């Protein structure tokens, strides 16, 4: 029983270990940083209206 | 006689409608800027930062009262940024940065201090424009 559980755990570990590298491989570091910079500026342009709205609606805070 | 009665009825109705409209319009204008913080900003003890929050310039002597007001404002700003960020599916920092762009564009008076994107405190002088963070739309 105990041995079987250990074997299953081992098998699960191997399976997980076998899977993870494939998923991690996708985002390459330099590319991710570049994407973040682009997305960020785009997002802020998109939020311009919301930002104006927040200032108008909460004049006690700004 | 009929006419007079109509007017009698109409006047209170008009007054009622006016009061209702005034009451509805109130919330948008009722809030005024915090006087304690406004004074501290003018005195250079408190300033706007590029991260969308208020901060204390180097060497500034802000009183405990000022600090408690500033803390309250920052907590409430954060709550605002958080809820709007969730609605728009963006990060809280991005929402805060977008607001900072608006603040830097038009809400820093001449003589006030502000903290730029690089973390450096500056003062807006008469001839100088506020230096805008690089993430702001031009």
C-alpha cells in the first residue's frame, strides 16, 4: 500500500516534471519585457477617459 | 379663478422640481478638495507623484495632521483605482498611472512640488512645464 502510494507519487512527479518544461518554454524573457512596455502604453491610452472620469467624480481626492 | 388656482398648484410643484434637481446635482459638486492637503501642497510639504498618489518631498516637514489627511486620501485613491482597474481588466498600477497622467497634465499648480517617474522631486516654476512621465500619451 505504502509502496504503491510512493510509486504513484513518483509517477505523478515524473509526469509533472515532464510537462512543466514544455509550458515554461513559451515566454522568452526579453520578449516578455518588450511586450509589457507596449501593452502598458496602450492600456494607459485606453484608460484616458476613465482617468478623467475619476478626477471629475472625486474632486475631494484630487 | 381657475387660472389663479392653477398657479397656486404650479408654484409648489416647480419649487419641488427645482429642489429635486438641485439635490440630484449636488453630489457631483459637493465634494471640495481637502483644505489641509491643499494648503500643504501649496507650502511644498506634499506633492503629487507619478504613481498616482500623494507623497512627501525630501526634507518636507509635514505635520501629523497633514500626514493623516494624506494617508486617508491615498487609501481612498487606491480603492478607486482598484475598483476601476477590475472593471477594465487592467492592473491597479496601470489605472493609477493613467490618473497620474491626467494629474500631471493639468492639476499641478505653479510652485507645487511633484515626484517624476524617476523618483526625483521637482518643483513647477512659472516658466517650466511639468515634466510628464514617459508612459503618458503625448
